[in-house]
């Protein structure tokens, strides 16, 4: 069964609440899940072998029963200035990766319950986005551009040639073998695993670009 997920966030009495919904490819009706219970927004979600991971400003939650019940899994994570702010979750091989605002990247095996820091070489621990192409991983940071790892995220090297000083990376997206970055100065494209970047803004009139997604041969920017 393929699970599609959606997150709805609303404010009540000055608190943010998030509700995760899911559906399958065989039905069009969304069903509200049982959480996660939190007073903060959920901003990212990923699935690995039937287990769901949701991340937001209260850390990471995990569900092994299609979202009926959720458990917080923050052991090993370090709090940043704003607490456990999880900006992105990525599945790569047997591991789950979390990019946090203020404390960097962490990884955990799918069956484990404790995160391990994975920040060697990252010069800015505000990680906004994570992506993977083949054996290479990419991390976007808020102020120091893009970093590349060739050893499953254990060490990182900056790779910003062509970004023209636009080092605030809001979102990384993969389209085939191409990598795109939404930055404070627009959209940049790399066709060589972040070794070089080229601005691709023809037809666009506004920036920054806060989100990018690809599907069906198209790329969408917001």
C-alpha cells in the first residue's frame, strides 16, 4: 500500500496545532490520524518500511501503525536556539536523517531509538533541507550554502560555486539526476552533484524561493 500524507496547521489561543492526514493511492478520502500530539507545527514527513516520521518545532515523532499512534523520538538530538526545530527528514538507505535549525544533521537507523550527530565539516548548523542523489547527500544551510557528503552523511564539504553569494538555502529538490536549490536570490540548478550551480530564473519574477518540488517531469517553485 502506498501512503500519501498531508499536514494541516492552524492557530488557536496563540498556539499552533498540526494534524496529519493520510490516504492511499486507491482511495480519495483523507482520514485524520491520531496525532502527533503537540503544540507545534509539523513541517515535514517521511516514510520508511511502513514507519512514518514527522518533524517540526517539537522534534521528531514516529508512528508504526499508519499514524494511529505517535511517539516522540528526540533522544540524542541537541536543542538549538529555538529548541528541537526539525526542518527536514530524509530516508536514505537504512537510515533516517533529520536536519535541524541550530544543531545540524542527525541520523538514526530505522529500528533504533537514538539519534547520532552527523555534522563534521558543516560550518552552519541551521540546516534547512536535505537531499540525496545516488551515493551523494546534500544539505542546504541558512547562510553557508550547500554541503555535500559522500560517506552517508558523516562528513561534509561546502559546494557553492556559481551561487553568486546566495547562501541562504530554503529548499533542495531532486529532479532526475539534477539538483535544484531555492535560495534568497532565486532558483539555482546543478547538473553535476552541486559542483557547479547556474541560476534558472527565466519566466520568474519574484524571490526568495522558499520551496521547490518536482513530479511528472515538471518542477514547481514557490
